[in-house]
């Protein structure tokens, strides 16, 4: 070992010096830079999630306010906020505001129960309300979660508010439709219908609770109160109109039956994931009149917009891909569903950062980038109209789509139907020429000004796209 050192001292010294320099660069250079970069990304993601949580809390609080107002209107109350509730409900503390809204919702629920109890027992409503309040006071109440974050507290109270809305909706439907009663043998008498409206024959399947409503007016009369009890006092305003807000809000929050809102060779470098499906009937695209069609693109309706009667929404902010969950991806909630923050950054598929990117499609339909399998994407845009108007929204996607208009769920595609683009590549279908790669339509109300649209797209395997078209 000593001989090479004596013969080549400068070579050995040079190699040693270079080794020390390389080690120093490795430990103090690229590694530290990478760690700093990763720490910065983690901080950005954490900040984005915090902002998203705040947006979600604000949205949950707005939902609770809407539920409170809908229940109050259903109960026949003129005011929507309880005594002293306005100032407390506007507390800067989201959890305190949610608790106050929950208290107001509970008061309205007690009012509704008291009204029903007074009608059934024929007692003054004030006395019925005292009974209801005594019963509520005796019920065990879950202790508020200790040390829970405001986001968790607001989410729990918002869920209780949704449950109250569902309960009231069920009560309204029971009052309007009654409960089907199967008569005992020999119970029916000739010429005297039972279980139906006045004038209906035997065996109509309607309950006696519908008697006394008259000829489809939807109001009670002196012949019989709601529920079929004679001598009922009736309701001052039209029940259908009074409870329409409950029905609309429950449908908008997707608290009703799901049926209410339902309706090329490319190497994707993935062999591990399989999205096998059992398809139902073949789904034809909705028909359009190509002869009278004038197509356009954009997102402004009215002055300054495209002169067309069929408009392709071609401008979006898109984020993704997020890691998919197979067929459960539609129900899985990703950060953009909790609140759209165009400055946010999240961890997406394979733990890579994803951000909102501006995408304007030069050709129909819209294709989110970058493409991936078993992945979830979100697209957000705003449609501006110069006055209040109702428009048809034509929606399609490969594979599954979900859509919110102004934070209200308006569309959920089915994953058990055979769509035309499952049989051949979508770009070869004739529907491309008529902007008609669609699987369903929704007639929706757009408010004057800007209206936000959030679309969720799940892609299983191979090609993918989404299509959103507006028409009168």
C-alpha cells in the first residue's frame, strides 16, 4: 500500500480531494435542496387544505341557514331566525355559529311537532309546545365533542340539520300522500269508498288521509282535516307551496332518492387496474335537430356571447388526476368538492402535486390533462347570463360524471349503462359534429350574473372526456 503512495503521491491526493468534494456536494447540495423543496410543497398542501376546510365550513353554515329557513317556512313561520339568533348566528367563530343555527333548527322542529300534537289532541298549541319541550328536556343529549376542531363540529351539526330536513320531508310526503291501507275482508261497503279521495271507487289504494282535500286543490276543507280527521282546522296557506322549499332543498342537497338526480388505441401504461362493468340497456344520445342548429362555444349567454342556440362550454379550470377508488370514486370526496380554491395545491395520484390549470379546448369535447387511468378529475367554470333564465344543460362523460350548479348537486351519471362511446372511440361518433356526446339533460335556473359549475369526472380505463353543452 505504501509503494503506490510513494510513486504517485499527487494522484492519490487528487482522488482523495475529489472524493471529499463529491461527498460534500451530495450531503450539502442536492439532498438538502430536495428536502427544502419537499418541505415547501408540504406547507403549500397543508395551507390549501386549511383554506379548503374554511370554505367547507362556510358552505356548511350556508346550508344550515337554508335548512333553517326552509323548515321555518314549512312550519308557517314568517321569521326565519329565532330571538337573538341573528347576532349569535353571525359570530366569527364557525362552531358557535353552527351551534346557534342548530338551536334555531331545533326550535322550528319543536314548533312543527307541537302543531301536529295540538291538532291530534285538540289542545292549544302553546300547551302542546310545553309538552314537546318537556319531552325534549328529558331526552339524553350527546355531549359536544371535546377538543374537536371547528371543522369537525360544524360538519357534525350540519349533518344533524340535514337529518332534520329529511325527517320533515318524510312528514310532508306522508301528509300529502297518506299511508296505503289494505282493508280487512268485508270491511268495504258498496257505494262507500274507503282509502281514497271523495268520488274514488273502492280499492283505489289511497288512504283516508286524503279525504276532504277536494278536487285536487291540495288544501283542507271543513269536510275533513289533513290526515282524514273530521273537524280539522286546516292550513292557512297552500301546503304544496308552503313545503316546496323543503322539497327543493332536499333534492338540491341530494338527500332524496338517487333517481331524482340520475339520470383509437392508446397505451395508458397500466395493466394492474381493471374496470370491468356489467352494462344495462344501450343508452342513445338525446336527439337534436341538426337542421336548425347553430353551434357556438364560450361561457357568456346574452350580450357579448356567441350567437348560437347550442353552446359548448370550452373554458375550464381543471385539477387532477387524483387517485381513483374504482366504482366508489363517485362517492369518494376529494378536496375540490369541499370548496374550490383555484390557488390550492393537493397531493394527487402517486402522491404527485396537482394544481388547478386553465384549459381552453380547441376541439369538442373536453379532455382533461394529463390523462390517467383509475383517476378522478375536477373541472370548474362560470357561466355568465345577462338576466335570470332557464337553460338546458346537456351532460356526458367517459366514464362517470357528477355536477354541481352554484354548489347544488344537479347531475349524477349512471355507471351501469352502455354508452355509445363504450363501443367505439368517441372522436369517431357522428354526435361530435352536433355537440351531442351527451347522456342526459337538466333544465336548470341560472341567476343573472355569474353561475358556477363544478364537474367531477372519473376515468376507469382507456379514453376519457366530458361534455357540457347549453341550449334554450
